[in-house]
C-alpha cells in the first residue's frame, strides 16, 4: 500500500499524480482535482462554482441526464463532480473491469457537458428551492452570517451556493465561461488508486488529458479572519438561540506547529464530550445539549469557530461563558490529564482514520496539496506523542487572537 507522487506530461505540462496501488479489492478510483475553481472563485456570480458542478451532474449534451446516468448505473460506476472552496473535483470509481468505460464516460462529460438551456433552468429551479428551504434553517443562517462577519470583504463572505438574487441573475453563458476558463492542464492534480498499475492508469487517462486546454497558473490568495470583534443578531420565531462564534487564528497551512494546534483544538472544543466548552456549558450548567469549536488551517484562509444552541432566555449567559472559557483557556492552558487524554484519543484512533483506500488517498492529497511530503501525517503523530505540557501551554498562550470573538446569533427577541 505504498503511496507515491508521479507525473504525467501532457503537451509540455507536468501534471502531478498522487497514487496508491491497492489490490485487496477489484476496485479503481480516480479524481481530477482542478485548483482555483471552487467557491472562492465565484467573484460577482455568487454560487457559480457549485452551480457549475450541479450542471455537470446532468450528463452530456449528446446523451442527456437520464441516458448518461442509466449507462453508468448498469455498470455500477460512480461518476460525479463537486465544488469545494478552492477546487472543482471530478471523480470516477468502478470495478476494475468497468473502470476504462468509466474513464471514457468522464472524458465525454468533460468534453461535452450538458450545458443546455433545459438543464440550466432545471439546476436553477433546484438551487432556488434549496435556498428557499434554508430560510428556515437557523443553523445555516447563523453560520453564514458568521462567515460574513469574520471574513468581511473576502471571497468567503458569501454563501457558497449563492443566494436567490445571485442565482436568479446567473446566465448560462456565465457558467460556460466559468467552466472553460478554469478547466485546464496547468491547474490539474490527479489522485488515484486501487487495483491498477500506475502506467496503465496514465495510458487510460491520456486521451482525456490531451483534449484539455492550456490555461494560466494562478496563485491562491490568503485571508485572515477579522480581528475586530463584531456581533449580529437576527430575530426569528425560534424556541432556541443559535449561537455561532469565530475569531482569527494566525496559522497558515504548512506551519511547523500545526500539530500543537490540533491538540489544543481537540481539548478546547473539537472532541465533543470531555472538551472544555462541553464541560462548562452542558455538564456544569446544563445550558446546551452540545457545544463545539474548531480551528481551521487552510491554504486560502484560517479561523477559529464554534457553535451551540441554548434557550432564548439563556443567550446572554451562554455567550459570557463561551468568551470567559476561551479567555481562561488561553491564559491558564490545559492540565496534564487533559493532554494525556488528548494524546490517547488522537494516537489511538489513528487506525480508524486510515482504514480505507478513500481515506488514505484523501490524506495523501491533503499532504501533497499543502506542500508536505507523503507520510507527513504520521510524523505529526510522533510529534504529538512527544509534546510536553509546557510546550503546549506556551503555544496556547501565544494564540490569544482567538479571544477576539465575533458572534452571529439567531434568536427570538423579547418584544416586551
């Protein structure tokens, strides 16, 4: 199950291939990851990346959605596309004997997607329907408003599915332009594995790759979260107060201290039961069923965020406890027992995060994409095992920016 990073040269462009041979099951999968093609590239057309991915689910112009889906289903082939924040991903997985057909169908889809007026109107209706249902999803509203607060004036301050106004204004030519402009050899990474030899995989992919155009390599910009604490309260007919909070976290992808952040985040709020926030808010005071927080460290942005629900009348108290506990966490650090518990879980649960080919390939891609060598995650675990209490608490104290909390809240206000 050795992993490797290879290359495939297509018309002068060296495209990286992250690969793992795995023959225990007769399955093969491949992902074509297009950089700089996710939601942060939406620009003035909020939601266009996810909309484009939706249209790619409508088959080819020649076959249409139904015939395309039936041909795949008959051979038990999974084929689809989805847009993340930074990337657009095409994915095919199939039994080994059907994999070449799956790649042929992916080739047809990428070359001639069903960007018809009918498909465009269908995806627009579905998207607007989904957005309409979100109007009563108070978690969604609170989370979206938090992103607008802490990432104001950045590409992350909009809903990744867009909003009713942006989707209604979207034109088919916008989708066609977005797709054509971003799908190119220079921004491609291939992630593949299964019961296939690497050279055979490259040979199967070559016709598809030769049909792709050249493009410009774009550097991914980076944005810190807003350090100015803000608050936004939305009044809704809700029996609960939905409290989302966030702050900057000054750490970029590739930081040598990232493993310390993982341990600190686990203890503060990421571990669920047993975490600091859960202990203070649920166990000691019974203010909420659950409370979570996490640090997100990415190539394009980083932040500290969290959330909980409580009764409307407990809103102010819950907010104060969250702010006070995070401040205490920074100032006093963690105990030896908390560090020991975190180590036991993070080290002990590692095999569960590495069981399947999909999990291993996802990790290998993460390591490559973020500029690490393959096997970086294992080295991080070794550092976690050796981490001392003093080192961890020094690290936590250094990151007092997480106390600059912004709050996004949905609640039913007292009309009296």
